[in-house]
């Protein structure tokens, strides 16, 4: 769930209104003291943020805030929250209510997507500060890290090794390694929204605007339900309803996305001629062959340009296609790559798989993800017989929750899965081709939000907030709090990304 956006700044002119920014203009300051900026009671210092997937870095203000690991034991073990503040660019008109960006996953750290968030929220940031808070269990300050006694990372089973027993064994070893350092029971959404409110109080602001992406939309809805007086607006991008069992429907939502991709190709004469067998059919056939007999592939490593040899498996192919389906620009490559593999030319597929594996490594806290899904979703999951007739297969759901057999986990509140019903102004965003949070999810959530509006972007995938004119519309919405008055005609120009018909692109 993204891969994502962020925000925030305060100024002395609004200090009396926001009660959030204080400054000491005494002349006798050390260089460190001179660089430090106060936002409420939190001292921030200059920092540079980047991430493994970022093409550039961004200057920000960074700080930490310690909170109780167990909220019922305020004087017990403390954990540090990593916070980044992106000050509003127009210092003369900074609004008193900042934007909090909520990352996806579960398991992603918001500060690691600062550059992408700054781009997506560039219109918002003109007048509002943006705050990024790494959810407990993620990021550099409070990760639930699976390491042995020597500090060496425990090896996570590969896709080919990751059956239910292997994942449960890994989870048990990770939990053992965390004993005395962290208690995984307290790293759920419920504790996370308490952390958000603790940061809000420390910043000295009364209301915040929440921008959530993917799993972050669950966090936003839970916060709005518990702290309605402090929620000014919601932007939900890639919407996950409260009653959704995260991971329980992946096989079917991916299948529907493949159907739409195939239908789009068949509607284009050149694509239909180039690929008489649709993508889903080819992918199923390739999966069956590789399950029966994985192949050794000679390929050129995309990072080093060196020749390599490795094994291509069905799990690698299906996993790569599922990941690429999040982004239509990447998914446009898959028809030609799958077609080539169907003809026995596996090198391009293997090279892509290696590149993605390397770039995605470390982007998700698996242990924090388990703390969330084992407490909030696992006991609500039931196997759907329809999963058996999908590309991902019937084993997808059980594998997603396999670690829960051995992972220490907390509990969710009794009303956790109840739909959000609120008058809060809300803007919901979906991509037509989204393989994990399809538009139907957004429609479900919209039913409880009478002051909400739902935009579905034609031909787009998962997390669309940075697409086309949406940054402008999101900025207008957060200023006006009137989603229904937005002029969304500019979204009509957003369309499908045509599949590659060769390695030179779409049509010769």
C-alpha cells in the first residue's frame, strides 16, 4: 500500500493563534541552538530525508518524541517516534492546522517517502505544514527488527521457501529475539492513533488534516472515529474499509485487475493482434509450467551488467506481476515480458525480478505488519473457495497470516471494524485498475461520509494522489473543505497506459 506523500511548518506571526511555534531570539546561541526550531514543545533540527526508491532527497526538520510502549503503563518502557516536519513554503499564510501523512503497508515508514510526499502535496504545502511520523515499529528509531544475539538480521524465508511452517518458525525466532527489547502486542493501529494524538498535543495544534495512503487510510478512519474534534479533514488514497480483512481478498482483487488489463488490451487493435492470448491466460500457463519445472536462466544483472545464472520460479513470476500491477506504467511492461517468457525467453523477466527484489529490500517492517494483521485481521479471515481459481491461488490468504500462529499479538477494540460514520469533510481517491484496494472499497466507505466525494481515476492503479491534476484538487479541497464543489474536469484527460507491444514501447 504506497509508497507515498507528507507535510508541515509554523511561523511566529501565527504563534498566538496556533500555540505551536515558539522562538528564542537571544543572541548568545551555539550553532546547534541557532539551527534548532521549536514547533510547540518539540525541538526540531535540520535534516535531509531520502529513501531507497526516492530519486532525490529533501530538506526537512527532524525530531523525536518518546511515548509509552504500553499506553496503560505511562512510566514503563518508552519508544521514540521519528518525526519530520516540512514547513509551509509560504511563510506569510501558514494555516494553523497541519497535515499528517499516514504511510501504507502496514509496515512502511512515512519519513522514507518524504520526497514523493512533497511532490504529491506540493499545493497543500503552500499554506500548510506537513508532518511525517514513522508509525511505531517502523523507521530508524523504533523498528521491530528481527535480529539475533549478535545483531545480525535473521534471514527471512524466500518466496520459494515461505510455506506456512517456515513463516511461523521465522516469526517465533523473531519474537524470541525481541524479548526484553519490545513487546509486539503494542504495535497496532490502536496504539498508533494514540501516538498521532500525542504528537498533535505536543505540537500545540487543535485540529489536523489526515492524508492516508492504503493501510494509512485505515489509520485515518480509526483516528477520525476516536478523535473527531481534532480531525479537520480526510484524504483517503487507496481506500481500505474498516471491515476489510487486509490480505484476505488479494487473490480476487488481483484477478479482477488482470481482467481489466486484458480487456483494455483486447480493445486496442494493435495490442489484440500482438497478444492474441490475453495476459491472464499466458500468466496462468507460465505459472503452471514453472511450478512443474523451475528453469535455470542466464541473464545480465541490471545493477552490475554482469552475466548471472539463477532459478526462475512460479512464485517469482506471479509476485513480480502482482507488484507491477500497482503501477500502470510498470504493468505496461508485463505483456511483452510474459509473452517472451511464454516463448521460452526468460532473461528479461529474471532481470526485472532481480531489480525489484533489490530495490524493495528493507522497505517494509514485516514484524510490525504482523503485529497489525495478527491483532486486527487474522481471526476475521475465512478462506474463499473462489481463490482457488485465481492466478495467486488459494494459498495466498493462509500464507499472509501464517506468522500469526507464533507471533505475540494484541487485540482490537470491539467496534474496530465498524464503518466510519462522520460528517468530516473527506476526499476519497481510487484507481480503476487497483489490484488491492479497488474502487468498490472507496464506495463502501463513502456511504458513511455525507460530506465526502470519491474520484476514480480511469486506467490507474494503487495510490493515485500524485497523478495528473490531483495535487491541485487535493490542495483546493483541504483549503475549502468542500469536496463536492471541486471542478474535476481535469481528471478526464487521465487515461489508460497502453501495454508495450515490444521493447521499444507502444506501437513501432
